C-alpha cells in the first residue's frame, strides 16, 4: 500500500484477505472442506432454530431473563475462544503484520470489519436479533434494538480480538498450544453444569430463580445492550440509556486495550526469542539437572525406572497424551460427583473413574509413533517385553490408583454411604486390573498410529477399525473378567451377609493384581514376536 492510498482502503483488503484464507484453507483437503461445510450447516441450522425459539418467547414472563443470560454466556464464549482454540483463525495473530507499514487505528478498523466474516459472527447476529425481537415493544425500543444488535456483535468480536492480542505470545508458544488441551475439559464440565442446572430449574419456581442473576447481568456488557431494549420497552428510558452507554463504553475500552496490545506487539522484541538466544548458565543447567533427577531418585533402577520416567514425561509434555489424561481425569470425577450432587448417584459410580483411566493402557505403543523403533531395539526376548509392559502399567498406576481411591472416597462422602466404601474400592481395583490386562494385550495385537500434526484426529486414516476393536473389545472382556467379583458382591447383599462385604476390598485388590499379571504375561510373547508389525502400525501417522 502506498502512502497516497487512503487508509479506508485497508478494510476491503483485509476482508478479501480473510476470504482468501478461508478459501485456501478449504482447498488443502477434501476432508477439511467437508468438515467445515458440515459444521457450518449445523451452526446455521442451530442459529435458525435459536432465532425462531427466541422470537417465540416474545411476550413470555421470563423472556428477558432468558435472552440476558444467553447474551452473557455468548460474550463469555467469545472471550475464552482464543485461549482454547488459538489455531481456529489465522488472523488472530497480529504479529504476522509487523513488517507492514500500518498504523494501529486503521489496522483495528480493518481487522474488526474482517472479523465480522465467518460463521461465529453470523451465529452471534442471529442470537442478538432474536433477543431484541423477543423483548422489544414499541417504536422507541425497536430503535434502541437496532443499536443493541450492532453493539452486541461488535463487543463480542472486539472482546475476542482484545483477548487474543493480549495473549498472543502465550498462544503461539508450546504452553499456549497445550492450553487447547483444556478445551475438552471445559466442554465436559460445561455439559455437566448445564445438566445440573437444568435439573435444578425443572423443580420449584423454575426460571424465576434466575431473575436476580439476570438483573445483575443486564448491567454487564454485552448483555447490557439487550437489557437496554427491555428497559425502554418498560418505559425506563434513563436506565435503558445508561445500559446502552455502558455497552458503548465497553466497546471503546476493548478497542483501546486492543490498540495498546497491537502497539506493544509491533514495537517491542519477542521476549521468548531473547531468552532463547542467551545460553543458560552452568548454575542454571545444573539446577535443571538436579530437579530432573529428584523425581528419578524414587524410581527403581534399570528398565523399569527408565520406562516409568519416560511414560510420565509423555503425560506432561506430549499434547495428545496430556489431552487424553486431562479428559479422563476430569470426566472420571465429574460423572460420579455430579450424580451424587444431583441425588441420583451411588457409590458404585466411582468405578467409572477406574474404567475410564484404565482405557489409557490401550495402544501404549501408539504414543511412541515412529520413535518406537528405539524401544523395539531394546526388546530381544519375552522377558524384555514383559519388563517394558510392566513398567508402562506401573507408570499408569502411579496416577490412576490414588486417583481412583480419592474419587471413591469423595463419592462415598457425598452420598453418605461409608459402609459400602470397602466393596466399591474392591470393585474399582478389580476393574482397573482387568483394564490393564486387556490393555496390554490390545497394545500388542491392535496397535494404531496417533497423528501428531492434527489436533482433532487421534487415529490415523484407515485405522479407525483397529481402534474400535481394541477399546470396545477390551472393555467387554474386562467387564466379563470382573463378573466373579460382581457376582460375589451381589450374592452377599442378597443373602443379607453385609458383615462380610468388607472382604470385597482385599479380594478385589488381589484379583486386580492377578489379572494384571496374567494379562502382561499373555501380552509379552505377542509383543516380542510382533515388533515389526507394531512399528509399521504406529508409524503411519
């Protein structure tokens, strides 16, 4: 762009750039194009249904409560979206424009306009339009509603841009990419919270319980813009004007924060680059080595300690492994705890944590990818294979065993059933042992690759059938293995022998250890004999 070119011309350039990025991204693969089109159609269908539903609320007693809460949740979603999905939009990284001769304010106008192109802004527009229609009554409220729709959309988009610009250094780093791992946890917790809230609202006064919350949120942008429409409809013009001005002030503040972040990004050096350029001192290096060896001191020597340490480092450093662990730990606790809080759970739901964490034993060699050849070079006998599998099972037990115990104890406290704690722990330990046994066999018989260059795919193309056979078959086999202990527990309850139920704890622990030992013994010769096949399978991603 030349100096004589008007600054307003930047906006059209950025809009075309955004469209080009979308078009070129869809050209990369047919799968990505199909996924984008399918997600777009689903989002548009949901937006249309939501618009119709909000219009149907017009005249309802609690219409204002619903639309204010929806707008507040929408604004929160726009705020956290850049943190958990940093790679969803290439234009969220303003450092790509550092070398261009652009001033901050024209750049902000151009980026803000370009941000209005996409499925997310269209979804937001439908929600804001439906909210205004449901609460606007009268010509004055309609006029304010037109401003409210625009302000709601601009505040949401500016909020996402300001958050992304303020955290761009974090989002482009390895730690920032690891933050996306928590998106699965956020979704899992959010679903349970919505379910818990829906059950609470279905009893008693229903939506009337949320009226005080909506009154507070009607003063928080962007929900304040929708609250202004409702206030003007009721004739409270002063309150409506104050709420509308509050939304406008929030938009101005977000644009100012965004501008400050852009100026700082484009005029200051990258601190991570400066830190990487300077070599660590000998003192720092020795400190890191000593801290790394601190945890290794408690591990056994030889292959067992080495494999355990390597497996735990995978959990901490590898994004895919970390994502699986975080999701399993979260859902394993959410299901029994939330059911207990809702009054519909039992202590036996705590076994869900042991079963879900036991799935992590499946496809142990898939997380190594093509680097499995280094592991294969160290395995020459069945004894070596057994030691490798045993160490990987012990690494999983380091986290899984105390966590399953904790979840069981917490669930017992919430449901108030302390007498059933020993039998629940015994069943959890037996199930965990069965999952470790079947997981070891499945790792040897049905290995598959985990793509490292895709944040969405956990199975390489063409290996989905292997993954399903491995997991579903192993879970069914584990359940059948636990049948004797489950039968014993049911018989003791039916026979009225509650005084002997405490025996389920030691029997379950011993049975779990026996199953794990048998599974590892069975899987070891298969692993030693199938090393080339395993390497080929896990290297496809």
